[in-house]
C-alpha cells in the first residue's frame, strides 16, 4: 500500500510502475449500448445520462487522437502529468466487432506518451472473440478491463434496468480472468432497497471471484434520467456525506488488501448533477474517508477473511 494512504491506491501503482505522474484521459469513441440502441432498451439504465457514464468534459468533436492530445494538455496543466492512459469510458466500449476495437485501441496507443488502456463496458458485451482481442492488447500494454457490475443482487439490477443478471457478470469476470485480464469492478453504494449487509455482501463476492480492482460510486442523480424522475417523486433516498464516508470505510476494511482502489467517490459533473450536491466537493469526501480510517486506526483488509 501507498505510505500516504490506508488503502491500496491505483495512483500509487501507476507511480511505482511508470515513475511519474500518470493521468487517465476519458474518451468517447462513438460506441452505443444495448440498453440504448433498442436491443434491450432505448432509455438506458435509470442513472445514465444522454452520453453515457463519465461523459462530462469530453471533446466529442475530435477523433480519438484529437481527444487524447486535448486531454494531455489539460492534464499536464492541471496535474503536472507526464504519461497518460487512454480511458475508453463513455457507453459500452466493447460493443463492436473485434476489428473495430483493434483499430480504435491501436489509434490510442499510437499517441505519444500514452502508456496504457482502460476499457469500460457491460458484462453482456464481452463475447469470447472480444475477450480474445482484449487479451492480445493486454500483452503489449498496461491494461485494465472495467466492468459495470454495480451489485450482485438481481433485484437491484432489475430496479436500475440493467437487463442482465449477476450470473452474466460472474461469467464475464471468470472468462476475462481466464485470459489473464485484470478486471476492475464498478459498484454503486446506496441503491434503493439495499441494506448495509447487502452492500457488504457484494464486496465479499468481489473478494471471492478475484477482481483486481474496484471503483466505488455513490448513487447520484443526473438531470434528465429516469432516476431523476423517481427522485423528484420522492421514491429514491440518497445517503448523506458522513454516512457515505463511513460506509466506504466499512467496505475498505472488508476488501482484500491486494485489490487496487481505482475510485472511492465520484459525481456527474457540475452541469448535470441534481443530487447529492455534496458529492461535487470530491476532495472533502476523500479527506473525510482518510480521517475516518485514521480515527478508527484501521486500513484496507483488516476485516478480510480469505
């Protein structure tokens, strides 16, 4: 673990591997999603905005190389970054034939100072030929497969309109790991109807199946989504800041200490976030998590049971 953190941070791994500041650059490669193109649904998951997850700040008027060059300038100025990871984030970035994936991911790797790839997708968009393609890429660059797992509970997946069950997620993880791919699982904390025990059961399952990384998200409401309509009708309770920070610490204590923490909190961006507005103050939330871990005298994995 990083000396400055009580959890196994992704940023610390990047620094140890590349010896400098490395930043992810979010990209939109023009993919869609089976929850958007009509195959399963046309409105998306209830929390998803019009351009997919993590879409704010992306220059969609540029091609992949242009988005990366634009992002490099921003990350150098803002974070003093020296190397970069191409982060295919918006929508389902494996929802295409392997030939198109090779072309797009190859474009990204051809940009100077791009040292790796992160590909985010849904578990039902990973046929074996696509996984084989990703395995070939991972043999030539630093690589992560991000999987929108969200929850292991089928009732929750049905509520958020994922249109797949946990068995689908489990299959994707097992087939990816069989090819040597490192999987980072996305988990939403605070889904309606999930108790603390339910959420911690998801964490226990991530330990069991052997994911290599985790991204934690608080349930937040974006304008124009189906979730926004539910929230407006008083149907969706949201966690407070202190409650969320305490839950994250509970999760970290239970999580295998070998698992890398890619994210502990996030938001939808200033322009489109409806609630909770406290999530916009990301560094305050992270500082609160650090302070609570220190107050408890604890760290990632102290309650992990192999």
